[in-house]
């Protein structure tokens, strides 16, 4: 009897030992580190190793990363109301473009512009949508931009820098087609040879790419991508409201802008604020914008992607301007 119990105990102990060894064999093994690393050697600076070697750590951009403010609610009119604050001035200006045609633009001059003759200002070039013109962004109708009051209120609250806002008429020259490298479309030529030279010779605009931002809604978003991405030597900030290339043009966008999207300088030196795109959840341009952002993300370009309530409408475009004006024209990073 004693011998039988002894044999049974030994069998139980043996089974437990075997089960313990089996369980330990399934435990995760320690990370061996990058291929070729010596035992116990820490991974080299630059990221964890992988099948393709160490991944580099991204470098910071040229300015401190801004905190993107929250959008007002869709039905909030207070941020674009004509409030009891110092007001800027909106004027109509005409210029002659590179083809000799006389063109019109609306220009917002911030409060204090006329009082201080020595002050110079950065410039936001703000583009309208299809079927509209240069007057739409300052229209105070329900389907209008109220841009002057949005800027007045933000500047008075210290939430936006005083800036000149130039609203040109790009009807008939804005294109939904991404241009090939080195081939400027008609709208880019309008900006480079007509609009910007006129503004910087007739207004106290600060020169240089760090003082120029480009924004636009719907069709105007094509202007931002076509002209802005092709000329990061001219514009330092790009803001796209409710836009994106049509499905049959996304491949051309990636091919034509691949060199720009893959250039490390795009993140590290050129885009002073991450590339911005906003869409409404019921926006007719939502899927187009998502396809563009998939390319932007694929190539590692830093960006702000904003999904809001609402659709393809002024209630959103006013909110997007209000949000983005608060992060425009940041100071250089202290090095």
C-alpha cells in the first residue's frame, strides 16, 4: 500500500513538472533587439529595430506645434456677429494680371492698420468656392462668410494675430486637376504674377513665405493644394475647407506631388503649421477629402484632420476659418 502511494505521488509530481515546462515554453520571449545586436545591447538611437532596420525618429517642425482650438457649435452665431470691438476695413481693389486683364479682389485690413503707418502684417489668401466670387467671404448674408467680423472678434480677444486677408476672384481659373511638377496652372500664375505682387506693392504686407498662408473652401481647396503644395517656397501654411480631389484624380495627385510629400523638409522646414483639412460628416466632399488625407498620411506629412457636424455649407466654413485663424503665423521655434 505504501509503495503504491509513493508511486502515485511521484507520477503526480512528474506530471506537474512537465506541465510547468510546457507552460513556460509558451511565454513570450524577450525582445532580442535589432538584427545583429549583441546580447543585452540596447537598440540604437533612432527607433526600435524591425525587419527593415531602425526607424528614424521624426524631427520637430520649424515652429512649436500649435494646439488646434475647438470648433464653435454649428448653430452658434456669436463668433461671427458684429460685436462692440475695434473693426477692420474691407475694401475692393483692382489689379492687372499677367495676361493684362483687370481683376478684382476684396481685402480686409485689420483694426489699427491706418493708424500705424509703420506696422506690417502677414497675409492670408482666402479663396471662395465654385460659382462664387471675391465678395462671398465678406458677405453678411446667411450664406456668406462674415470673415471681417470673425477676424475682428478674434483679434480683439487676442486669439488671432492682426493680419491682412486677401480674397481674390479665381472663378474660371481654379482647376480640379493636380498639376504636373513644374507646370503651373492658370491659378498659380495668377497668384505668383498678379495677386501677390499687387498686394505686396500696395499694402503693408510682410514679405516671405513665413508670412503667407493659403486657405480655401470647396473649389478654393483645389487652389490651396494645386498652388500651395506646388509652391511651398511661397506659402508656409495650407488650409483646405471641404475639398478633395475627385476619385479619378487621386492617383495623379500622389504621382505629381510625390517629391514634395516625401521631402523631409516639408515637415521639418516648410509647413509651419501641419497641413489642415476639415470636412462635415454629411459633406459631399467628405470621401474625396479622406482619399487625399490617405495619401498625405501614407507619405508621413504631418496634418490636422477635422471632422465636424454639418455638411458642405457656410455654417461650417465660417467655423473652419475661426478655428484656423487662431493658429496662423506662429513664431519660429527657439533653437
